[in-house]
């Protein structure tokens, strides 16, 4: 099976390397030549998007948002123009589920299958191959490509038809964003009350409040480490998609809207490329204190 991957960013590059480690025949494409060269050095081949469409049995994308996925697949000289009937497109990007359904409908006219398969876990889990995949699409297509996705993820779950993967990812991003905000508020409270945030973290991490988010982000907040595992600007994109989807289906998302406003403030303050745990900076702005320091 020949695989093509378009998109070698903070997530796509380590995901590509894990497919190579599993022995897959991989061809890659990205606007960043250095990223392409690095993955080629690990064993991949390099080709244009057109060549990937013509030669690969399955095409994967890991791109920023809906417009980029649509442009790559359906735009002028889009990959879909060159894909064979019976081939498969797997979009691992996190985009609006409405866009996923639109892309799938166009591909179906060409006899091309589609799965939307966004991931959760950030760069660390992309590197060690333990991402969580939330997948939408036909059961038979899912069953065929589940082993491929399992080379990059510890959890691969089909959530329904096309669009269900990205709907699930939006739910994931809402929970993560609200969790991070609550964590920053709680550690700020501890510091203002004269209690060491590190000890608070150690005391509560094993209880009901404990979570993967807390374990990953509390140490970063306490250390003042803003190195991005997942950038604020990307989370803004995801929450915009969540709010757009919610407006379409009539779901109330007041907490999501509040966190989005905080993220947007941080973006305007030049923090958009920081890790989303830098939401702590918003509380530092309000209180004048730095958590743990």
C-alpha cells in the first residue's frame, strides 16, 4: 500500500516518522522544505501533491484548517483530481465537520472514499505514537485503515459517519480548553492565598480533579514554560469551529465562548504561538502574580 501525507507541521512530521518505523511506503509533501528533507532522511520519498494523488492508494492530510484542506483536495490542481476511483482520503486535520461532509460529498462523485480522523494528544503523543484518533466514515473503510492509524495512535475509535470524527474532536477541544482555564484559576487562587501551587497540584492530582490535562499543563504553568505542544492560535481555530458548528445545530456553548475570549486576548497580546497552558498569563495580567514564581 502506497501512502501519501501532505502536511509536516508540529504534528505531521512525527506522525510521518511513526508510519515509516512501522514499515509503510510513504511519500510526503509540504511547503516547508526543511521538514520534507528531515522526513525523507528518515526513509520517506518526496513528491508533488499531484504525484501523490496519482500514485498513492491512500492520501492523508495534516493541515491547519478547513480552507487549507479544501484547497489542497478540491482547489485548482487539487489532489482529488488525480486520485483513482476506489482510493481513500484520510483527513487527520481538525476542521469544521460541515467542511468534512462537503469534501466527502465531492470525493464521492469521483469514487474516492473518505475518513475524517482528527487527533488529540499534541506533539508529545505524536512523537511517541500514542495519539487518540476520533474517526468518522464507513465502517469497512475504517476497518481497512485502522491498522495504519494505530501506528500513530494508542486509541482509534470510529464515532460515526463522515463528520463524526471532527464533531468528537470539537467536544474534546472544548473540554481541554475549559479544563486549562479552570486549572489556571485554581492555581492562581492557591498562590494568592499563600499556598504553594506545586503542593496543590501534587495533593489533588490523584483525586477527582486529576486529569491528563492537569498532569501535562500544571507543571508548565508553574515553571512558566510556554514551549508549544499545542498553540493558542490553533486552539482558537478549533473553538471557532466549535462555535460555528454549535450555531448551526443550536447547541449552547457559553463556557467555550468565555475561554475563546481569553485565548483571543492572549493572541492580541502576542502569545498566539505559545502553548495553550499560557492561559495562565491572562490571570497573571489580572493579579500581577506569576503562578509558582
